């Protein structure tokens, strides 16, 4: 069993905090790119049974419905699909057209990941987003009317000027909508982004303690609204966990297609160069190997710690097991059934430090 990730590296406008690979959208280049995606899917055909397909970006919703449909048709012809594959498309709420959403649903998309980020217009403006809080609302409501019953929304935490009250309003609005999944990410200051050198942003970033407070605020408010935390940044109503993203955390196979896409197949981790023109020109995408021994026991443990499932105590080294009582006492780790441990919300907030304590 494997998953397919399609990277669509086109954006109408680059967000100033984003370091994902993307280029300005051009209609002709997008068509060449789609044909290259299809060509590569043919190359990997019959690779394995596919249980999820994920269109990420970039802004995949910039592709036409026909282009998305052509890619999905190729997947269905060239691969054996699971009986009910999860097929996700990342969607920019700047486009609220219900007819467009209907067409996407009819094309085979059955899960939307909507980049709402915030329900505060001031915060959206700060983030350089091209949509408003009202467009967020309208997109989610129209998605439900169009037949989407598996809707995820992104929100960002630890933003400049993001007070407890501002985040509370965003979460209250979000959890009142027909949404089944939430991805809540702390802002990361990445080099080579405008945010990284913006004095206003740098001068008003919250400190680590305040960011942790906003994170825990989101965890507890989402939990109260029926969204349980199953991964550091992921919250779902029961039965609506992202099956595609779980493959990453459980160290299972996934195949990436497109410029900048990453893959992990049979313990080999590799990526495609971040070059749209090269991807379009090549008959087959170039694969650059990162590791031939990915998903080794240590990596599996590290990734498993990101999930609420946790890890067996017996999988830890004796030195690490000696540190457990201290971590449990300080509410960073909790005991689970079947001799397992998992991070608490407080532990998730400082996960890198806790995981390093147990694995290094």
C-alpha cells in the first residue's frame, strides 16, 4: 500500500512567510506541468495499491478542473486504487465559487484542505493572504453545500500581534463551521523569506513561552469542540484523521510526483529538483537520493513520537527509560495502555527537546 503526492508549485502570489517551492502561475506552463505529471505517473504504474492521493503546493486549486480530472483518471488507470481512497486537494479560500467546488467534487476530490490560516482580517493581512475572513467562512460553507463532508482547515499560531482573544475568536468561528479536521501550525521563521528580514515581524514575534501558550490554547479549545489531537499539529473528529499524512508519521511508503516533491519507497528517501522547467522538459523526473536506509528504528521512533499513538517503552534504550519518571512527573509524557508512552499536549509544545531527551 502506498500514497501518491502531487506537488503543484504554482501560486498567484507568494506568501511572505512561506519557503515551500513555488513559482508564479502561467497557464501554458501549468498545462506542460500537468502533462509531465501524467507522464511520470505512467512510469510508476502498477507500483502498488494506492490508498490516498494528495494535491499539495503551491496552490493546487489554480489548476483547472479538467487538469485535475486528467491526473486522477491517470491514477485510476495506472494504479490499483483502494476501494475508498482519500483524495485531498489544498484549496485557497480566495476562490469561493460553489460551482467550482461542485466540479471538483464530481472530478473525484473527496477531501479539501482549506488554507484559512486565521479568521482575523488583520492577521490575514499581516500574513499577506489574498482572502478575507468572510471568504474563509463562505468557502467552508460552500464546500459543504457542494458535497464535501471531509473538510480540513489550516490555522497559524504564534503570530505577531496574535493575542489570546484573537486566537480564541478564530477558534470559536472555526469550530462552529462544518469542519472535521484542523491543522494548527506554529509560525516558523524561515531564511530566504520576506518575513525573515522584516523588522516589524521580527520586533513583534511572541517569545517561546507565549507561542507555547497559544499552542496549548488551541489544543484545549479544539479538544473541547470535539477535535482530538492525533499528531503534533493535527486535530480531527473521530474517523477524519488525514490518512495521507499518517503515512508520513508511521514511516510508510509514499510516492511524490513533481518539482520539489519528496518520496520514501522501501526505505529509500529521495526528492525531485526544485525546477519546474526541468521537470517539464525531462521525460522522467530526476530522483536525487537522500538516504538508502530511511525508516530505520530510530527514525520510526522519532516520527512515532509525533503522534498520539506513541511508542512502546520497550523500544527505548535503558538510559532513556530511566528519564521517564521525571518526564511523566512534569507532565511532558503520559503512560498509555499496552506499556506505551506518548507526549502530552505540554510535551508536544516542546517536542524537539523531549524527543531529544529520550532518543539521544
